[in-house]
C-alpha cells in the first residue's frame, strides 16, 4: 500500500514544537541565597582591648585598696558615722545652702541689672562680677573675718547723715556670718553669669509677644522668661552647687567645724591621718552623688516639651541593656 507523500513526510519529520520554558522564581532563589549567607557581627578589637585595660586598672585599684593595711579600713568604719563627723556634715550642708540660696538671689538681681538699658546699673553689675570673680575665695573669707580691723562699729542711719544706732563689728559679723557673706558674694558673681546666659537663651520674640499682649514686665520674667531659661540654668547651676559643697572646705581657716576641719581635728588628736581623710572623701562622694542625681531629675523636669521623648533614667537603661544582653546569650545558646 502506497502512503501519500504528505503523510510520510509528517511521520518522518520530528516535532518542531518548542518545549515550555522553565520559569525561575526570583524570590525563591533569594530565599535560598539568604539561607546560604552567614551573618557576621562587626568586630571591634580596639574597643575590647581598651575595656580589658580598664578592667585591669580597676582590679589593680581595688586590690590596692583592699590588701594594703595602711588604708586602715576598720578606723574608717569607726569614724564614718561618728557624731562629730555627722555634725560636721550637717554644718557643711548648712553653709552650702546659705551660699547657694543667697548667691543665686544676688546673682539674679545682678543679671537683671546687667541686662538693663540703664548704663549705671549695667556698669555696677559688670563691676561686681569683675571684682568678686577676680579675688580668690579664701581672701574674701579672710577679709570678712577681719572686717573689725577696718571698722570697729557698723552704724545704721541716714547715708552721709546722722546715725541712729551702731553695733560692734565683732558682735554683728561672727565667723559663721563672715563665711556665709563671703560664700554668697563669691557665688553671686558666678550665678549672675549663669542666670544671664539662661535669659539670653530664650527667644526675644516671646517677650515681644508678651509685651504686645500687655503682660506686665514682672510677669513676663517669672512666668515666661525664667521657666524657659531654667533649661540652660540648671546644668551649670548644678555644677556650681556641687563645687560649693567641696568649696566650703576653705572655711577651715576660720576654725569653723565643717567636714574637712573636723577630720583634721580628729586625725591631729588620734594620728590616723589616712583613715580620717578617707572618711571626709567618702562623705564628699556621698553628698555630690546625691546632688548629681537630683540635678539629673531636675533637668528632666525642665526638659519636658523640648523633645518628643525624654531619655530613660540610668537605672532603666542599665536594666534594658542587661535584658538585651541576656536575650542575645539565650539565642546563641544551642
């Protein structure tokens, strides 16, 4: 039987129909590539090396403090809460409070005078700041302590006119009063610049708007200017307060029973010099630490409204860091 040519050609010719193309899933291949990649954390060798050096130095310092018997730690524990030391701490805080409160009252007045448009007030404020910042605190204290050598009596009455009554200078200005006056006037010169810097940090347009609304000048200062200036004033003022806590130690020249003077009295009597110096140092550390914590939370209070979120307190940040570290260790564990 003869097969037609077209059928024979169809039987012998191979099928030319193209095979379906293989479709590659890019997302699927990317997932395989991601699984094949190994995530390597960034390495910081110098950071680890510096941390190791710091740890070694801290360990050496702790070993020197613990193993050296010359530090006399039993005597430190004996005198740390002794009644005489506690009274000296209370007196130190009282002097600090007097110096800071009176100093910032004087400083605020001087700052307002310095910003006044009256040239006489501006010059007087500048001269006060120049004088009391130039003379060392110890000289100011000695001057007020020996004021009776200049004036035996202090008279009260009409300026350049008759006096109504007079008081002996020694009776009016004793050692504690002289110390308070010296600390307040010295601190007032620095407080004036701190307060002035805070006032200048506030946008002048706010006072102009308040004046346009008819708000009195005193209300502008205490309700608009001062609350905003506190954001700038508080950090520097905190440093000044902490510095004054330690600066009260210079009143030992007036034989006042503050912390450093009392430590000197005890170690001159007992001969335990290092132990009593350590007692004073520990109390200064405690006082400055408490003041630093109070400054931190005061700064947070006045920082409200300046940013959307306030930074967490140090203890909360520490707990969060420890929790994150613990979670990382748990994930790495097999």
